[in-house]
């Protein structure tokens, strides 16, 4: 079960209200928006106020452009943002749909038009900008992309193998446990969940290190990012190859989901080899079920906590029936 928090107060409140609730409390990897503010001639515009608003929560982060027009918005939770830029003598510019991924930099140049600050120029459908401020080589797969793919289980980690450069180095490895990227040794891999080490240390230095300690359940994970080159200082000594999973979080609106994933051999065709040998279909009984809920955590009579306290809880059960015969 996962709990995503934006405040220690919120976590304390939930834990006191629900003694039987087990939760993971951590600080997720964050992203950045970086760029240069310029006028129509390309000259730098210093002193511009830039406000990044998290569409999901309404939380805002504000900075001012430097003398050379550059700006950097730090510590942004993964998600979609609206960037508003204002400065005297120019029209207000609004950029919508800016996507921020965990531990990655989003480049967003800003061009202001001359005019009154009361006039607004809104840019929608912002196209991804080539990342020029970092040498990092990484790829992010979001939950909405994973949901569109076929899967036989509900563990998110195997979807990291969809990244370019993935390879299995073990002979006849069908589980992916010997997986690595770009030929890097397995021991250089680090798997983290919300910034916390999630490696199974028993296999860390062996040939089967593509293995996590706590399973990253599908409906609890927002995105997974694989970085193989150019990690920043935030990677510390965790390894040259980073696989970072980020759990979902609460938003300004309450939302919930219930699901059931059902598999049974009665719905499957028999394999060609079983038919050739006169054998029945292989037995398969799987029924995964669960749900989640998230939203704002209200604190009555304290307006300060609006857009600051949120919660997300996910529960999944995977019954595995089995039988044995003793003689």
C-alpha cells in the first residue's frame, strides 16, 4: 500500500486516524523547468516574474529571470504545469501543457511581445523542446502509456525494459532478471522508489540485479524513468544506471478507482505442443483486484494548507491459489 504526501502534518493526521494503515512516506525525485526569457529581437529580459502552476494540485512556484534572462524552476513534482510570465512593458505570456518528469530538465524558452501587461498571449499545445541544458540520456514512461500496453501481471518494473538499449545477458532468461542497459554491468544499476533505494541487496552485485525489493504495483506508480548517462549530483553514489519509480499523488479533486484483472485457462487456447502430445491446457488461475483513492486533505479553518496537503492510498491483492499432493 502506498501513501503519497506533501506534508509531514498530513501523514501524521492520516496515521493517527487509521492505526491499521501501513504507508510509504518519502520525498519523490523532482524535476526542473529551465529556459531564457527574451523579447522579439532575441535580447534577454531580466526581472521577469515566472510562475509555474501545478495543474493537478494548484501549487505554485515563483522565480525571477536573471540579468541574462535565464531562469530555473526547481523542485517541481512530476506532472503538467502552466507557466505564466509577466514583466512591465510586455504582454503577459502563458504557456500551457508543460510536462515535468522526475529527475529531468524541461527546457522552455520564453518570448515576450511588446505591449501592456494586462494583455495576454496564451500558448497551448506546447511542443517538446530539445533538451540542450543537460547531457543526461534518459527515457520516461508514464502510467497512461503503460495502461495501453498488454500485461500479464501488475508489476511496473518490467516496463523499464521497453527503453532503448535494454538487453538480457543471461542464457534463456525469460524473467528479465539479468536485464541491463547499454552493456553496463548489473552492479551499476540502482532501482529507487520515491527516492528510496529499492534494490534487493541479495542480488545487487550478481547477474540478476534487475530485481526490486518492494513490488511497484501498476496503479500506484505514476511514471518510471531510466537514466544511463549523464546523471546529475542528485544521483549521488547510487550507481551509473538509474531506474526511478515515482508513486502517484493526490490532487485538488477527489478521485478513486476500482479494478479487477481476471485470468483463467478456460479462456485460453491450448498450445500447439500440448495438442500434439494430447495434453490439456496448462492450469491458470489469477484474480488481481484492488483500488485507490486520492485528493486534498482538508484542514478546517486553516486556509494556509489549501493546495498544500494531499493524500493517495492504493491497495492491491494478488491471490495465488496452489495445491500439493502428499503421498
